[in-house]
C-alpha cells in the first residue's frame, strides 16, 4: 500500500457518503468487484476514487457518461484535495485533457477509456476502474463492463466498481461477479428533502411530425419564467433548472425566457457548448448575482450537480436513439422521458433543501410514460460498437459478459455497414482499414469520410462536412451546401461549435492536400460516409421529389434539392405528410452529387450483370447496371448459358419455389419427406422452402439449366429432383415408413394424405368409407409406429361422419349414434349393431352378399 495521498476527512467533509466509507472498505477487502448505489449529491463520485487510490499503487480511472461531468468531477476533487488540477487529479475528454505523470485519479468519458483499451488491453498502469452513472445504460458504459470483465479474468489485481444513483444493483452485481458469486453491494441512502409536485400541462400538443412544437416551447418558457419569479420572492438565492430534450430546444426556450424575464440571468447547459461555458454554469453564482434560470438537456439529470437549484421545470421529453429496422435507419427522436428520469430531474431541486418540480404535462400523461429508459444498446446504431468489439477480438460481443446482449438485427446491420466500409472482412474480423478507422474517435462512417475524403477533396473540406453531418446541426431545406456556406461565414447559433469541431477533425485527418474544395465536393464526402444512402430521383411532383436510396428506401425532399438527379444523403428519417410524398421517409440533410462521384464513393455497390425474371413461367433476361437498389440502366439481352443459369438461380431464390407448378406427385413426396424429417431428423432432409432454396444446386441443378435454356417453369416436375435429396441407404425405407397408400379391411388401398409443411403438429389422414373399416380395432401408424393415422370416416355418399385416431374407441362409443342417424338415410348399406364381427365392404348389402 502506498502512502496516503489524499486526506479523506478533508475530501469527505459534509458529504453524507463519508458514513459509507467503512462499508466500502470491508467490501473491497472481500472482493475486487463492487457495486455502489447512492443518491445524487451524496458524494460517492468524490470519495470513492481517492479511497481506491489509497488502497492501490496504480492509477484510478473514473468514467463518466459526459465530458462536462468528467471535467466537473475532476475539478471538484482537485479543489477538495488542495492540489492543482492535472497534478494528482486530472481528466481526459475528447479534445481536452489535464494530466501529469504523477496523477493518481483520472476522470474520463467511457469512450476515451474504450479506445485506450484497444491500444492497452491489459490496462497495465491502472489499478482500479470506477464506472459511474451505470443506471443511464449508455452503450459505451455497457461495453466497458463487458471488456473490463474480460480483463479481470487475466488480472486478479484490477478492482472494478460500478456506481449509480438508481440501478438494478443485483443484476449489475451478477455481471461483475465471478465463479457464480455476485459482487458485493454497498447501498447508501439519505433522507430526502421534501419535494412539492405541480402540474402545468400545455393546451397545445408537445410534438408533431417535425419534433417539438413551437407552442409547447412557448409554454415551457412561460411556465419557467412565471415559476422562477415566484421562487425569487421566497428564496432570492435559489436558481431554476429547466429540462429540454435537446440542444436546439434549449436554445429556443432560453431565448424565449430571456424575452419574458429580462431581470433573470438565463444560461444554457448542454454538451455542445464550449467547456468554459459549461464549467461556468456548474460553478454556480456569487451571492450578489442575479437569480439564474439554467436551461439544460438530460446532461444535468444525474451525472453532475448544478448548485443552488430549488426549482425544476420539466418538459418531460427526452432525445433518444431509435432504429427503424425496416429501412435500416437510426436517428435521434424526441419522445416522452421515462418516469425514473423525471424523478432524477426532480431530485435536482431537493439537493440543498425543500424544492419544487413543475411538470409541463398532466398526471395521466406522466403516468403513461415508460417506467425506465430503454438501454441504449437496444435502440442505438451499433456500427461503432461492432467495430470496437471486432478490434477487441470479440466480434458481436462473443464471449463477453454484457448486461444485455447486442440485438441480433441491429448487429447484423452494423456488421454489414462495416463490411461496406472495408472495416471488417466476410467473417467479421477487423481489417487494417478497420483498425485505422477505430483510432478516429467518431462514427466509423464519418471516420471513413474524413480519411478518404481528405485525400480526394482536401482535409479542410472533409473536416467541414463531417463536422456538420456529425454535429446535430439543423440543415435548412435539407441543403448541406447552403448550410456549409452559412457556417463558414459565421452565421447561425452553431457556427462557433462547428468551427471548433472542424479544428479537432483537422488534427485527426491524415496528411492530405490543403485548400478548400468545390461546392459539389460536399456530396462526395457524404457519399463516402453513407454509400448506402446515395439516392436517385425517381419521381417529381409539385410537392417535391421522391428519391430511391441505394439501400432500397424511398424518401421525399422539397426545396432546391428536389431538382437534383443524384443526392448523397446524410440524414433520412421516418415521416409522413406532404414532403414524404407517400414514401414514409423524408430527407433531412443531403448534397447533390455527380454520377462520376457516385462511382468513386460506392464502387463496392456497383454491379453490372444479367438479371432474370420468370414472366409467365419463362425466363426474361436484362442486363442491369445498378448502385445497390438503384437501376442505372436496363436493356433486354439474350443471356449466355452461364449468365442465364446464374440469373435464374437468383430469380428462384428471390421469388421462391412457387415459380414452379407443384404436381400432385411432387407435393405428396415433399409432405412424406417433411414428416420423416420432423419425426426422425437426420438423415431425412429438411424440405421447407428455406432449406430447399439453400441447397438449390444440390437437387435442382439440371432443371435450373433447362429453365435458363428456355424450358417453361410449368413443364418442370419437381418430384424427380426431390428424390435426389433422399438419403442413401435410408431411402429404401421410404415406402415402409411413409407409404403412399394404406390397405384397409375391405381390401381397398386408401391414399394417405400427409400434413402440409406449415402444420408442425399435423397427422397423416386417410379418408375412407366407414363400412370399409368394420372390425378394425387397432389404429394403424406410420413412421415406424411413431405417428397414428387420423381417419376421416365417410358416409356412402363420401361425406364425413367422424374423425378419429382411435378406431377401437369409436366402435365402442360414437358408432352407435352414427348408426342411428345414418341407417335410415342409407338403408342399402350395412349398419350392423356389432361392427366388430361385421365384414368390411365397400359395397351395398346386396352387392356384398352376391360377392
């Protein structure tokens, strides 16, 4: 143990979590993993890091979900320690750091630590990692837990602590534990100050198809200004915290409040502001300053403390990622905030005494909100996560102990994105290009645009476009080129933030030619990032144009971009209304692009091949040049044998086996084989559509060649091809195990109808006249006695009288009722009282007696 580098009594003075330090010590004596649950403001983020630094020799890393929280926590601990920021306590966030070689505690964002682990997977100089605010279930935090769990398997000296204000502690403890033993839990609670809840629902809707309505922004601003005035009269030193879903809404509400309450100091707080501006808000105000109204995003919900707040005004809205699996689109959407998030927000008013929360909804709307936020891993785009896991050597998270697994559909899409970028190979393993992209701290698609775009159009132009596309900047009329022009001239509220991001990206860009590119170069950079969103105009109307994206999605756009032939689309979202033009999606940011630039950015999506369709049962071939789903040209051709065969196989896979006419013999054979596969398994083959399509060349090869040569599909009988799949030598038992016919006591050979493929519990059926089964006690079975035959017993006219899989029970019971009902209707046919001793016959009584 090293010398005591921190004075815990001094650091923990006045913090309620100081009372839990002994519990933490005892837990760490027993385990190197620990879960800590404590309310916001109790001091866990301030006390636990120096405590671990005193117990270990290496550096302690503390992760925060946001940059401003990492900086604020580092600054606070350094002040309490009495040391300069960066000496013993420092921080590293994107684009900024305060560190030194002698540093013992370092606050970082989760993303910083993830990328650091790619270069230093063993964390050799690190003795402990604290993951804070686990309850937010940020994607990067979830990934860290999985990766650090694997590191701990190799390093039994690495301490791992998960902390949060509210979390499912038992579940996290089970993931962090080892050998089936969960990690210990330290639960610290404090009495809460009283909270007064008020409701101020808006008379107008909160959301429409464009997002938050202007009338609701007016309502939130008016509510905040009025409530803050009331607060000042009773508590002049108190401040107000207003929660909005995103940075745009923060700016709009702040502007409105400033107009309504000019005597109040209105501040904004969100992750896109300069760090100095953020830090000034967090430091609070001097006693003589004006009362403050701080308008913020969920940034202030739990991961940092804004001092002096006694009133919270909550829009009860949040921005969250949402994936549209059908269109392969992921974006931020505004929706109702979860009730647990709203509780966290309200708690900001009671940190220092009694407080008030005003929710801008009614109680019914609040109660209808989700109880907890959806974990980001379930809704976010997973391209960055999938690349990181591939670089780690665990594609898709294989082998990692994650709180929740990565959703299969989203992971499949992310892997395909990485494959189109050349970041992973066909097996999902990372390539050299993928490793290069992973070192650029941004989405892999934007990283590719920055890297390749710098070489093509210059580093500055590439950085400018990437900063715009990745910066959540509103693009008027969806026109990226016009937006870039305004930003370059310093116009708009986002100009300064965009310029800072451009400078950062310039430092990350590979060496390339300097200078500013042409206006149409913006489209090329966007296309490099999102080749699947290259789009071509397919329809023009008075409301705008509809474009077909290479991914297959159709989306509408209005304004100047509606006249473009080709677009590189940066942002497309689900929508309805006039602009979407019935496509179900709207283009929100794009730039015009030339066809030559399309070929440069999306060469891996360009195909030139013969495509075949089965029209009227015959092959019709065309040579098509495509960019993904976009057809650039299509002309009829006479395909070569090889082209025709390849095209026919693709057509059959696309259209399914229904392109053929299934004969009765083929359908019957398929049903028999399906039952044998269901009951016996291998070697009897699976003959469902998917299985047959996967083995086309194995069983249908000659027929595919015949189809390509001009033979009509309806002249191809599939019975013989199916027999090619019968296993040898087991095929010799087909007729014994699943016979085509069954001999009944009358001597007739009745056809067995086997169940259809979509009936997994179906039984084979024999439909036969009741009189032909007299005396038959034991119900016959097929598949070696495994499956009873279901009998449809018919009247002499062939109408069903009874359905049974137990003939003995039928003769002993229901037969008497059937006899009573039928013997008067069919007097010429035998209806004996004793069916057991009667002679089975398919004839009338007179004919049977003559025979």
